[in-house]
C-alpha cells in the first residue's frame, strides 16, 4: 500500500527504506536492459538468419531467369514497392506486431499455435473443425520441414555464386564448394550449436551493417528509387504486366522467407528482443539493401545477373563472398535446428514415430540433435544441390513451402482470436482477412511455378503429411483396441484380495498408454506366472498443450492399495520424457525406488494388417513398417537396458 503525501510527512521513519529501495532498481533496470540487448543480439543470428540472407537472391529472381521481368523504370519501382510493402505488412504488421502475441507459454511455431488453440478454443468449436485445423497444422509442419531442406541449399548456392561475378573461371567450382559447405554443416550438428551460437550474433551484426552500407551508397547515387514507397507503383505493376506480374510476385515472396522461424524461435528470445532487433537493425538494413539493388538496376540493367554483388566494390568482392557464405551457414543452422525442434514436437504429440533424440546442452532446452533426421537432411540437401545446380531453379520450390505455411498460420490465428481471446467476428475477420489476402496472393503466385520446382516442396510435404497422419491414426486404432481389452484396475484389486495372489519381492514398472485401466502387459505377466511383484507402478506418460511442464507439476501419483501405484507423468510438447527423471521425482516423494533394482515391463507388438481398423491397406502396411523401425521404447525413455523385460503379443489393426 502506498503512502499519501500527508501520511509520509507524519511518518518520517518510512523515508530511509524508500530511499534504499530505489538504489537497487537502477542496476536491476540496467541488468534488464543488458539482458534484452544480449537476447536481441542472439536473435540476429538465429531468428533473422533466414530472412537476413534473402537479399542474395530476391531481386535477382525478379529480373533474371525464366520468368524475368523486363528491366524498365516502372517495373523496377513496382518490384521495389512490392518488396517494401511485403516486408511492412507481412513481417512487421502480421508477425512482429500480431502473431508474436499468440505465444503458448512463451513458445511459438505452428505446433505451438495449434496447441494454443486446443488448450481453450476447441471447447467452442465442433470436433470436425478441430480435426481439420489439426490436419492443416500437420501439413504446415510438413511444409516447414520441406523448407528446412531447401533453405541450406538455396542460401549456400546463392552466396558462393558470387564467385562468378569476380571471375568466370570460378564457375566449375561453385557446385563442389557448395556441396562441401553443406557436408561440413551437417557433420558438425552432433556437436550442438551452443558454442558456435555465441558468435552468430556479432557476425550477423557485421552482415546487416554491410547490407545497409552497400545499399545506402547506391541510394545516394540514385535517389529516384525512393519513389517506390508509393503503393501506386505496386498497383500499376500488376495493371501493366498482368499474369507475368503475378509470376514475379512469386519471386518477391523470397524477401519474407523466415517469418515462421521468427515466430518459432520466440521461446528462445522473447517477443521484446525479437521486435527490437527487427525494428532497430534488420528491417532498416534489408530495406536499404533492396533499395540499393533496385537503384543499381536503374543505372546498370546488366547487373540483373547478380544485383547483390553488383553493389560490392570489386576489391571487397572476395571478403563479401566469404561473409555471405558465413551468413548463409548461420541461416541454414537455424533452419536445421528448427526442423529438429519440429520433429521433437511431432514425436511428443504422437504425430511421428519415436526417434533418437540427443540433448547437446545441459543448460539450454532447445539444443537437441536427431541423428536420423540429420542424415536424411544431409542426403536430401546434397541431392537437391546436385539436381538443381543453381539457386534460381530452387526459388519456386522455396516460395511454395513458405507461403503455404503462412496461409495455415493465419487460419489458425483467426480461430485463436475468435475462440481463445473471444474477439467479436467484426474485429477478428478483417484482420485475418487482410493477412490472408497477402498470404494467399503469394501462395497462388508460387503455384504457377509448380512445374519449375514447386513440385518438390509439395511432394515433400505430402509424404511427411501422410507419414504423420498415418502414425497418428494407427496409434489411435491401437489405443482403441487396448481400451476395449483393458480390465478395470478395481477388478484386479478384487481378484488380488479374493484369491490371495502370490507376490514376489521387488518393484516393477508397467508402461501404459492410457492412464486408466490395467496395462495389457501386466495381464500377460499375470496369466503366465500367476504372481506379481510386491510393488507395482503403472506409469503413463502424457503430453500436454504446454511447451514445458514445471518439475513440481510433472507427476500425479495415486496409491491404489495392495502395493499398487498409478503414476501419470505430464510432459510438454517440447520436452523429452525420461524415466530416470520420473524415478527421481518419485523418490522425492518418499517412495524409495532404486532404478537398478527395478524391473520395467514393456509390451512389444507384432502388428497384423488384417484387423478392423478403418484404414486403407497400404496405410496399415506403412504404419506397421514405421512401428517396426521406431526407436525402441527403453532407449527412447532412458530406461536401463539391463532392467527391461519385454512381453510380445500380436495385434490386428
């Protein structure tokens, strides 16, 4: 309670504490500012790596290549106007101002957005609509994985292609050098990004300052380019060029790649530092460089082959190629880490088979490495580089992946506005409609380039979507069968009391998919041995709609009597459950469990595709294949292998 001025005069003894409390706030405020600046620095290297390297190829794709626009003053002003308004409306307004507000306990990304809707919004929407939205989220995640394959290739190729500007003799070496950089990038993933991440920010500061300086010099020489801020140039561009103008819009979209990464990495840096970095450095630097490149074309139309390097003085060309290559490696690293995080989330929420997950940092939650995913991405990126050979041929595939995910994010965001935040329709619909107008325009423009390379992104997304949905539906079918065959635990308790079941010394854990009923593996053991251990823990691991669950809230333990305990462990969709951690939490509650003197009973299912599940035969076969090749349960959950007992059974799906 605060004191009024009269009370303060009557109580002078209160003054010294007030004076003392002011002094600590000054260093506290300074520390908070310093922390925000450090986070903003880190955001430069991770969040803006992708969008920050877009100047390497965006303007080039508009005026050079199979769908190149004729280089005239009106076309140049039109393209620059489109770039400016795209950066302003899509990145600044949609993502930085609005989408960043949709945080799921501080986390962002397509799955976090969908989970945010599920946490509250699904109560107000019919189940069919909820299912459609989740299917959209899965497809959006699949598109992002496709983008994760394309980003390293197009970025590294476009950077090293700068050698062609310096000398034509370098042309035969561009592709081998790019493949070498990509190979090295994926080989170091197992080391983690904690150490190298510390130098990302400073390097990207140099990169963005270089972008700004190069562009500013050219703008001063050709200030007429500033007329592009007038949106009428963008409108006239489409009036004059019609369908060809729409095709070029598919190249303009390259300037906003990385928007989803901006949102997905919110949990690592917070919305404040991300907004600060964008408004203070990234947006101005990008804008100046794009203005400089288009201004250069007004003077030198022949520079359209590579307008970015056309801005660079010849004596700085090789250092700039080196800096650009480093920046693209940083952008690629951020995207690869994003795919790792995305697949971890998919595994946790039951949309992907279990895969080996290695935590490369004991301090940072997001530092993970998935060996199998890394190998697939390495093969995919090298294959892409060898198949497409030039960054220009990958541009169409890149645009479809980016814009498709943006459309899906806008749709889910609308439902969050309506049902989570309870905005009236007149308030939510115009905002989402404005965002969707930009997103769908870009997506439609890129669909026209389907044959030129867009087929690749769609193909990757369809394959991953099919795998994810098949795994989800297959697990749901198994869960349904298990629930139908499950015996209530109360019935088992009655039989134990009535028939004086033999109890052997020791402790046993039985993993159960459902937090109700008796696990099938326990019933199998009982059927074959007519005995159970003295202490029985039935453990169910569930995934919540939150990204992380506090340690003190992870366990719900219920004593059922006769030495039986039901344990429900709750984990966030960005966490990896570990049984040793669960044992530690149980010991903290006084249950005294020695993990190396405990038996863990697991079920191993042999799937038969002749069952009643409402899935096509090929989907049943795919699910059985995925199930056979999934990472084994004991290793995935960190159970000591010498303490595992597996009981097999045949299950029809």
